[in-house]
């Protein structure tokens, strides 16, 4: 994926600056951009060889066996690859000169299977510089940028409690990604801290992060026969599906059931009803991941990287999807 594609996660005003900074890191120290995208299309990639002419596109390829082609079909991750001609020297025991690529692995709300932790870890072991965005890669030292899931879920649950809700259902995110795991665990902890009963019948786990799954889970909650007055959804798309399922059954949101969401994706303020949401730093997360990637590309700072970056979140109650309990 081209650097400008990843930079779209950043503040539009900052895009050119980020592109320039990544470009400088990529071309610094005598590195040259590759002239052909063949290796990013699953073709045969070639290791730089002094016998080849500098204007030969193959001169700027590296031997990186089919990772891009294999993973590009999995919409659960987006990647940035920067190939360069010169070898980057690493000093120290067991370290040798190696050609370097880099990637930002992004957890995305998608119906496709996400790229597994093991495959990302394997790519990193094979020399790919990786920064995980909105997810962790378990059992690895890959740096990651995530949101303060605990704070966000706790703020939302406290807000619902202050509105009088005690029977609160939870549509949890997929449990094959760290984000879904963290938010479900945070829901349980926050409920305990706030002396809120957790009814396991009112927790439904999704298989995919999309509207249809939100609708399916809402129907499952209704079918349980357990009463609830609010639904805390693990992300925006699940909340949209839940609202649609309520609407199809003549259940008004928020008059009959309050629904909340998490992430605050752009343009969702155009959807009615407007929902109480936990807002994550979408631009800030993208920038933080890019800055870590720049440090990894810099030989002088590559060994001084914090593995964990947790960004604060913000509750936005100035919506209408959660009302005081009057029923």
C-alpha cells in the first residue's frame, strides 16, 4: 500500500508533511525508491545485485516471498511497504546487514478474516518492520498503538448508569482481535466496579464487525427473553445494525431502548438517531503509528521504541441515542 494511502488516516492538513517525512526516511542514506511495483503484486521479487544496472527495475526489489499478495486478500489489515536498494546495517551480536521493508498493520471493521497475529509476527521475524494500529499482536515485541478501551467502556457504562439504566446489554466485538477482547474484558470490569449486574445472556459476541452482525446480535438479545433498556455496542457499525433491527420490529431508539456506539467514525452524525459515542483519536492514532515507523526506519532511534502506546478517548454524550430511563 502506498504511503499516501496510509496517511489518509491522518489529519488532511498533516498528510503532505507525513508523506515527506516518510519519503525522506525511505530515501535517506543512499536508498532509492523502487521503479516497479512488481513485488507488491505477488510477482517474483529480486534481491539487489551490483551486477544489475541502476535503471533496471529489478534492482530495487527485495526477496520477500509473496507476503503482500497473500495478505492483501485479507481485508482485516492494511499494509505499507517501502522497499529500498541499500542494505541497512545493524550492529551487535547476531545482527547482520538486511534489506528492510515496513508495514502498518491496521485493525479494520471488516467482514473478511483479519490477518492473524501469527502471520504478522512471522512477517516481522522475516525482517518486515511492523507497527500494529488499533490492535495488539500477541506474544510478540511488535510496537502497537491502541485506544484506552478500559476508560472508554467505563465512561460509557457510567453514563448509562447515571441515566438510570441497570439492565445493559453488550454487543461485543470479534474475539479473534485484541480490540474485541479488550473491550469485552473492560465491560465486565467496569460493570463490577459500578456494581452493575452482568447477565451473561445479555452479552452477545459478533463474528464480524459489520451492520448485519449488529442486527443478528440484537435479534439474539431479544430472543433471550431477558429484559434490557440499553445496548452498549463495541463499535459504530454494530450499533447501526442494532438500530435497524430495532426499527424493523417497531422498537424505537432511544424511546424504548438506548443504543450507544464506540469509535465515532466520520459522517455518522448524519445518521438518525444520533448516538452517544466514545470518540477515539483516529487522526492521532494514524500519526502515532507513522511516527513509530519513522523511528524504526532510523538506525539511531530504532532500538528506543516503546512497545505500547495507549491514546486517551473521549465520551461524547451530546447525542440522542441514550436517554434517561423513564420506563
